[in-house]
C-alpha cells in the first residue's frame, strides 16, 4: 500500500496574527504580498496532522509506504520536517515558471504526481491556514476520479476499504469507501507526534526529490490558473471596549443591565428582545 500526504508550506499564522494585532502587518505596493520578511515559514498544521494519520496507520500494522509531497519554490525545510516525523519519501514539485499558481494549478500538479507514481490513499489537511479555502483536496479527487471524504478525526484501512470518522456539527459521522481515495484530516485527530533528536539529525541530511512540471503527465491546460488574486488588504481593527465603573459589584451589575437595556440587547423587566 502507498500513502501520499500532500503538505503545504505557509507563513506562521501566530506571527501573522501578532503583526496584525500590533498594527504592523503591511501589504506591499503590488497589493498582493506582505512586506514582512521575518515571518517564519512552516508546515500547515492540518497537513502535519495528515502525516500523523498516515503514521498511525503504519504504526497500527498497515503495510504502507508514506510519501510527503509539496508544491512550492523551496519547501526543503518543510519536507525535512516531514521526514523527521517518520515519512519514508519526500518530494518537492517545482511550480511552473511564469505562472501565478492558484489552487487549480496546485491540484493539477498533485494529481499528476499521484497518477504517475501511484497511491492507494491520499491524505491532506482539511484546509491551509493562509487562505482557508480547502478546495485542493476536492480538485485532486475530481482529477483522479477518486472519492473524497472530508474533515476526518480518525482514519482506518482494512484491506481495500478505508473507514473515516468525520467531524460534523451534529456529532461524529462514519463513512466508508473503497480505495483509492482522498481523505482530508482535521485537528480533532489529536496532537501530532514530535520528532526525536535522532530523526531531526537524519532529516538535516535529506535532500527532497525535485520533480518539474515537465516530468509529470499534466493534462493540456492543467497549468493555466483559473483564479487571479487582484489584491488583499489588512482590515482596520477598531477597539470599542467601554469600561464600566461602580462602587460595588451590585451597583456595577445594575449599571451593566441598564446599558444592555439601552442598547436593546435586553428588554426592561428581563429577557431578550
């Protein structure tokens, strides 16, 4: 059995959030890219949990080879981290030159890689922290004519079938389908493992296999983006917090209730409007 895990390198969302809260997150003159060059890049957290799902299958006795693949200009650090976690193979797909890569191009490259190299199970994170779209797995599944099962918190393989416990607003849902299949993994899977020192040292010596788009059987027109980023901006954050003060807790509670009634959040005499 062969498991392919698709991983994406993203800007550290905590660092981006810190810049945004402090008012120092800036978009460049092209209206598309951030000016900050000190924000670290790391593996998308959901994709790290997808790797964890693949490793748990192997730990549970599944005879599977785990391959991590990423599309990007330089994803060596992210793929070395994947290797330190325990994957068997790491592959970097170079983006096509002169093309503004969108989700369709990424999906076409990943699908071509899976088609050419083979995979019984394709795992991805449920979405990426930079754009939060979560459409690439569905596009990969469509291109490969594979069933797609989303937001998994548990993945089990038995022979030619995969059973997925899905997270839904109404509780868990169990889905089963034949392999090959695409499964997206959510944070409810649980904390991913940490690499040990030995694996970290070994990963430093690993050079990911680099695959060019010309090496893959991408269908004609597959490398033409269908979406174009026009601009992005940082919304203004205005603080409108009002501090209420009173001589006692009881007086403060009365003051708060009066204010909520004035704002029509509560009705006079109790209850909501």
